[in-house]
C-alpha cells in the first residue's frame, strides 16, 4: 500500500482509560483485529495512552517499527487530539499524520452493559480511521499573531479583578459594562460571608483603581454589539449608549441632582431594587465608578416634553457637562483576547408564586434585604417592613428558584451561606426571631461550616423542610396579621405553621436573560441551563472552545466571591499566557484549490462567510486565502468540479471513513 | 412483521461544534442510547457533500443522520443553512430512488442538547428498524455512479 508519501505504516493504539473504556469495550480483541487491517504494522492496547509511558509507546514504535501514521482510539479528540499530535511530533512525525477515534464519550460511556455492541462499534470506528489515515499527508503548522489588547465584558467583581490583573501586567484593557457603574451585584451587598467584611470596603478601592489605571479604558452604559475575527485578532464593535452627560466634563458634584425640577425623588431606584427613589438625573450610588451622573430619558421632562426649565443645566454652569443631544456612539477596537465576565441574574421570585412575592407586601427577595440592611441603602440600614415597623419574627426560605423541578434544577451554591449571613445581620439589626427553612444545609468552603455553627449558637432556628406556601390566612389569633409559612419539618416529622412578620426569599442564580445573545456574539457554547460552557470542567475551567475567549465568574456557573475572583485571576493569566507567547497555533484545516480542475464558475465565492475566496482574474480560477479561511468546508462540498479541497477533511478521507464504518474492508 | 433481530446501520455526520459536542456531553453524562450509529466528524455540517450521503446508502447504511448547529448558531455563521438547502434537494433525490424519508434525517442539536441527541439516536434507530434493511434494487448501479 502506498501513496505519494511512500509506504504507509500505521500504528494503532487503543486506550483502556483505566476501566472507562476497557470496562465496556473488549480492548484486547479490538487490538488483535486492528492488527490485521491493511497497512497496520503495530496494534497495541495500553492502560492510559495519554500518560507519558503511553506516549512513549508511540515514540518507540516510530523508531523500531518505522510507523509513519498513528491512530489512537481513546477519548474525544476535543480533549486529547493535541496531546497525541504533540507525541507524534516529538517522535519525529508530522503531527497531522495522527487521527483519533472516540471510543469513550461516543462508545464505552454510552453503551455500558452492551459489551458486544460497544466492542463492534470500536472495531468499526478504528477500521474507518485506519482507512482514512492512509490519505493523510504532512501539513504545515499555521500560526496567528496575538494582539496584546484585551477586552473584558462585564464590570462586576470578576471583570474588575481580571481587568486589574491584566492592566497591572502592562496590557491595555477595554472594560465594557452595560450598567452606568461598575461593581455588579457585589456593590449591592452589605457584608460578605463568612468573614462579614463589608462588601463596599473591599470592592470600592478596586473600582477606584480601575478608573485610575492608565491601562484601562472603562466604558460604562456600553454593550458589545458585534465581534469579528478570530483568536489574536478580534475586531469588536462596542456601542456606547448615551448618558446625556459628558463624562470628561462632569465632576460628580451632584449639583444638577440638587437643582432638578423634581424636588422629590420619585422614580424607582434600580440600585436599591426599587425600594428607594431617585430623580431623573442621578448617580446610581455614592461610590459609583465612574463618579458621573446620568439622565434617565424615560423620566426626564426635557426628553418627554421638551419643556423643562433645565435647572440642571443652570446648576452645572460653566462645566457644560449636560448634553441632551448625546446619541449612541459606536467604537471599533482590535483585541487579541477576551474575558467574558457577564455574571448572573437573580431568579425572579414571582416564578415561585406560592411564596406570595408581589402579593404579600412583606415578602422580600434576598437582594432587597441586602439593600435594607446596607447602611447606604434606602432605609439607612434599618430593617423595616413596608409600613415602617420593625419585624419581630422573620422567615428565610432557602432554595427559591434552585433545586426545583419547576424553576431551576441546579444548586446556586451561595444561597445557604448568604441566608445565614442575612439571618445573622437581621438578628443583629432588629433582634427578631429568625427561622431558616432549608432543604439541605450546604456549607462547603473555608470557614463556612464554622459560620453555620456560630448561627446555631446565636439562637437562629433551623427547620429542615421545603416550605409549601406562604399565606395570610390565619387559623387562630396568633396568626392574625402575620404571614404563615406552612412547612413539613422533616426532622421532627410534623407539619407546622409558623407565623412571621417578614419573609425573605433566598433566590438562586441563573444566566442572564440575554446570555444566549452573548454566546452567539462570541461563538461559544452554553450548557442546557444556559451558563457558558468551559472547555473542560476540570482541566480548562476558564477556557472556551473558541480560542482566545475566557470565562470568569457566574456567567460560567453560580459561585461565591472568592471563587469568582480566583477564576478571574485564572482567566487573566490564560489571556496573558497567550499574549506573551505572541502567537498561537491554528488548525491547518483550510480549504485550497486544485487549479487544473477549477472551471472558474465562482459557485464557491458567494458561499464563504469570511470572504476568503477570490477569483484570480488572469487565470480565471478561484483561490483561497488561508489566513481568512476558518476551515468549515462549505465551499468544498459545493464545488461542482471537485477542485476545492479541505486539509484534514479531504473527500478521500471521508469516503474511506464512511466505507470503513460500514464494514466493507473485511 | 419487522425483523426483530435486524440491527440498522446508521452513519451519522456531526459538526464539530454542536452535535459532536452534544454526543461528547451525552458520554460525560453517561446517557445510554442505541449503539447503531457510527459518527463521522466534520468541522461543519456545511462540509457534507450529498455524495457522502449517497455513498453511505450505497455502501450499506440503513440510515443517515446529519447533526448540525441550530439555525443562527453555526460556528461558521451560516454553514448550516447551506446544509439545509442541500438536504431539501437530496431528500427529493432519495425519494426518487425509493429510499424512505425516515432513513435520512437532518437534526439541529446544540452542544447543550445531549438529551436531544440521545432521543434522536434512539428514535432514528427505532424508525429504521421498523422499515427493515435498505434494499436498493439498483444498488450496484448506484455504487458505480457515486464512486469517486
């Protein structure tokens, strides 16, 4: 057997993956049968092919048996193709003379208990690969240069930490935030568990550092609206929405707010979860970054009627910072890498109607209570009910919109701990009797379990049971005017009714409503629940399948602040590693034209979404620019004369695979 | 009566970014599904030349499954729309050849939809099993026609 590369000598390696594969696939017999396939010189099975000794097998066979093609049947190529290409390369082979067969994710793991069928499937897939690899040819490695600038999307604690890490390393960072201020959810919290240090005290210095950093360009009220390009060379369009205030000119003196024709603040204050009021011109919160006011065009009379006295403009005086004419501003930037830290949204407690949020005024979401407790919140840190009185008893319901068939199935990880924190703080502020209703108490983290023990000693009540409903239907005098929680106390096996003044719903974390749009923009993937998917849950937790795009914080899944910061640091260092390497290897799976066969029909040109194909006017033939080609192969499938071909996915290779799996080689 | 012992051979063409990843994810979740399909990985469903499908049928497949990203989600922007166009045409050709509709399927399965992948695999195998083995009257002729 031979082709243009001389005689083909194939080595086949079948991985046991411990018992992951060998437990379901009869690897020994598979190896024996593979040894008899045409072109196969050696066929081995080994416990862990990805280990050093496993890779060494390939190396020694290249030397001893002069193999020049490597087929590894193991896990998904998305996991270890790189490993085995490297191994081949170290052995002196061209890395693209390897091919992986997926007999774990696509075989042993999905056909447990069907040894015969799984073994036959492995045989078929390996036969296909052996036939395919005869048509592999050595390819040149492709590289692309990595631009040093970085885009960070989302200015919560994850984005802030990633941006600062990158900027401190001397890289220029564009930090894009949708809200008028950075700080994210963390800025709204009062204290952080389990140490109870104040969120503002640890966050606001970092926010100020972002604004002051010479390497950070901060764009608030801005959104990424288009992304083009590829790793190392992303062209990003950012739309900066109008603030109606010139950021450079505003000193944050707030005299305009003072002077506004609305003497009373009367619009719902988003930062305070609607519990407080603000004016049409406002600053989200005193420590907001940038320290610049903004105008809400939905509320401002000038925008609605055009008849306002514009006392704000008068108050601003010589600064001339107010600009009612501001429009969307489109910025185009070039960056090499991206950190996505777009965060989460708290579950809307209305999704769990039997807890009465929105029906009973004294049922609060945990985010509202964070603001009530906060000294800079709408009540100055006083925990009060809607009528201004102090609650004497409070029920905190865990897992609202978490671990629930009807809303979100996952555990949101932080709710047990923040519920404990809220219990402690409410008790501290009001002296109220507190009841926590939990399904399981989940306190895995440094100092977490100790915090729970502390709460138990403080006299907070813990009732294990999922609350069935919150009702104001009183059965006796003691329940009148109260909210009654109906719950099965599963530790004492009683159904109980517990009357309280205030109910706190510990809402879970879920992906943003528009997470899918962000996913599409950056060409990454989401899990079934909608959080962004990491490249590998253990080994590449902040990378994505799109090179150069990294994840940090809750956009990847619910996590607490320490984990978020750790992940943000990891994402920043992954980006730094790419930038400092200066270049990245890319798949050479580009399309190319066999000129002799090209009729110049131009069918392919319109099909390419990257404009990688052009027509050579002198020769009247098509040509592919390999730098622009992303390797989808759509043009190849369409070429009527078969003159377009794709590296690593040549027609012959695919036909051999098809026929190989269909058992025609036997 | 359908032949109970008949195990259909399915050739599946999956794009690297959505359906292949869904199959990986099904594996990681240890979902169980029918072992009849053999997956050929391509970077994009847009790479699927109709000849691949014809060749698979000619060389003994009882069914062919194409898996790609949902419309609008293609890793290469719009490769899957090209697939859709080709599949529509190809379905008519296959019908002319006497190949039942259920033997050839295009499914959009995203990386997140491992469960959908499992269900599709099982459903396809069941439907093709009910049809029985593909018997092409002019199988030999066809094989020659599509040979490259």
